[in-house]
């Protein structure tokens, strides 16, 4: 996973396989961007390189407590 900042946006790139173990990392990356004092106007989640996504990994129940 990569987080790239530009002047008006942030791109979170996710590649490979997303399973229940990786889901908390995505949530943490997104939360860190959203809660920044200088949160950009646009946040892009690029899934172009994602080869597999386990359905439970994309649900709110997999979010860290």
C-alpha cells in the first residue's frame, strides 16, 4: 500500500491481495489522511493493482477497534 500526496489530493494505492489481515492497514491509512489538519479536498483509493479482495476485508466489521 502506498500513500501519495499532491497539492489538492491524496492517492492511496492498494495492490496485491486484500484479506482480513490487510483491512486494518487500509483503514488506518485512510483515517490518517482524513484526520490530517490539512486534509485534501480529494482522496482517491486506487485499486487498479488489487488482484483479490476477500469480501469480509471490505466490511466495517473488519475495522480496527
